[in-house]
């Protein structure tokens, strides 16, 4: 009989925890699924809008270089999915590949070797052929993607923590205390008598002492989730960032076209004079790409819109509403269980409840929260000298997740903070404001771009192995590349700064 009642007590206790934590589990599971689907759809729609925009503008010219853009989105998806990818290096690699293609296309009268194009891309930072667009796009994309990934991973972590913390095995002392409060009235001939509310609290607090120790880190975690979600509906808006990729890239190409004469002159001075294309017959107007038009930027009315519309605002609003009541969940769990009329008497019924001995008031004080406080628990004997190992592990998981979320609030990816010239993925621009990239977010403008590095004093970068047929290029840790000893002449910085700007109109993409 006693064994049966003990098993029933344990089942009732675990069922109470499961029912109470179901709100958390459902929220984290559903929110993670919705945000994850939404973010992935945004990336897909961003790539689709770019393909449509560029195909319409350039047709065959874009399709023969489409792999450059496809690779960018492959890497963005890999980053969001949790891959070890540096967004700064991904975007740097994209612009390096793009400058080689645009440079060749704005100078169709010349033919360029592999080494020559290496020289062009190696000094792209100094030349700034795309103006300030690469920096703006890096700020937008890095911060939005870092925040989006951190939020999605944080929601998944919250789901896993709730799953682990709510699945516990009560100790023998806990089970005996549960049985005494719920079934001793039955043995005394008072089956309808419920335990006093304070008695229930002492028993449940003793049984959930380790879970209560999660509270501090849990609250920090919930606060960090809330703050990142606010960033996503503000300056780190993922919708705006995804939609800006195609527009920013078109602005960059147009900038290089409009300044192609001065850029080409500087390149020819620094990398050497290229070889002219051998004489050939006049191209037929029927040849693919014969009717190309120069790139142009798109007005807000023309810009492609995502199918998701303003769903991000709605998703964030719903998430924040659900996060608020999650604070203090683990210390309030005993109160939630004991407030159930099936588990204990109402708090106002203090004189007609089971006090552990008979019908009457429960006199002992209610103990505090957490493991250490259970030293004075009159109902459950708890060994406070032996912290629960699994609870310590959950606390560490919460700290790691909170740390990532806090870094995401400043646009930093902790996985790459020490490997990217001291900046991390967007971390080096934490002081920048967003008025030029995000209308309506303050009166400040970002600072001017940092001065170009001196190539002579910069450390060499590992070479990049490439294929001319458009297949994926191999990288050495994703860094840039270095010109081999047998390649063209070294780029001379001083002459570049003294060259006059030519006023002739450059040949556009054709």
C-alpha cells in the first residue's frame, strides 16, 4: 500500500511540473519554428529578388556570372544554420570576386590574366571601387544575421533547458514528503482534506531546490532574448537587411561604372598596362549580351518586397509578450503547483487544512528558495553539500547562450571576435549609427571609412585557388589572397594618390 501511494505521489508531482512548464515548452518550440521558417524564407526571397532584378537588367551578362552571387547566399545560409562562417570574410570574398568581373567588363578592350586580376582585387580596399557600399552592406547584413541566428539558437536553447529541467527524478526524501502531505489525510479518515498551502510550499521547494538555483541565470537569459528581439525590430531588422542586398550591390556596381575611368587609370598605373584584345570583327547585335543596359538603383516603389511583409514586427511583438511572464519561473514553480486546488488548500483556508498531523493551521515558516535555503526545511531533508550536477550543467548552458545573445546586441559574433583584425563580424563598428542605412534611427551618421592600409606593411594573405569556369573557389580559412612572386608589378601607393582624374566617359558594361 505504501509503495503504491509513493508511486502515485511521484506521478502526481511530475504531472504538476509537466503541466506547469508546458507553457514554456510550447512557447519556445513554436516561436523557434516560426522565426526559423521566417528567417530562412527571407534569405530565399532576397536571393530570388536579386536574380530577378539583375536578370531583368543584364540578362545573359548576369547569368554567366551568377555563381558569384549564388555563392554569397550559400554562405549566408550556412552561417544562419550554425556553420563556422565569418560574415566579414564572406562579404569581403564576395566583393573581391565581384570587382574582378566588373573591372573586366568595364574594360572590354583589354584582356586580363589571373595574376592581373589578383592585383586588382588585392588593392580593392585602397581603391574603393564600390565606394562606401561594402561597409554599409557589411554593417547591415552582419548585425541582422548575427542577431537573427542568436535569437533562433536562443529559442532552441530555451526549449532544451525546459525539457531537461522539467524531467527530474525525485529523491526518496522528496517522495516520502509528497506522500505524507497528499495521502496521510486519507489514512486518517479525512480523504477530502487538502494540505495547507504553506505545507505544500515547503515540500515542493524541498523537491525543486536545484531548479530554483536556475533562476538568476534563467532571468538573465530571458532578458537577453527580449533585448535581441527588440534589436531585430529596430536597427538590426532582418527584413531590411535581406531586402537591401540586391539594391546595395546594384549601387556598388553603378558606382564603379561611373568612376571606371579613374579607377582603371589607377589600376593600370599600379598593376601595369594590360594587353589589348586581339583585333576581331565587329560584334553582331544578335550576340548574347549585345543590348545590355547599365545598372541602376531601384526606387522604394520598384524594390521587390518579401512575401512575409511586416511579419517580423508581429513575430517579435508576440515573442516579447510571451517572454515577460517567463522571468522568475523556476522560483515561482512551487507557488504555481501549490496554487492548484487539486494540490493544496486555498491560502485563505489556513485553519481547515492538513498541517501534516491533523486538521488545523500549519505553523512552521515557509523556507527560502534554492538549495542552500533548504537547510531549515522542516518537511524535506535535503543534502545541501551536494549540488546537482545536471543543474550545474544547465546553468552553464544558460550562461553560454546569454553571452552569445549579449554579443549579438552589439553586432558581435563571439566565435570570430579574436580572428578578424580585432573587429569580429561587425564588432569593429559598434559605435556606428544607422541614419544613412536605417531611416528613422537617430540623427547621427556613420563615421568615415577607415584609411586604407599600407600594402607594404600589411601582412601577406594566403592565396586563393580559383577556377575560371564558375565553380566554387577554394579558400584558405576564408581570408583574402596574396600575389605570387611571379605575378605582375607591385602596386605603388604614392603614384595612385597623385593621379589626376580623367574626364572621359568610361565604357559601360557591354
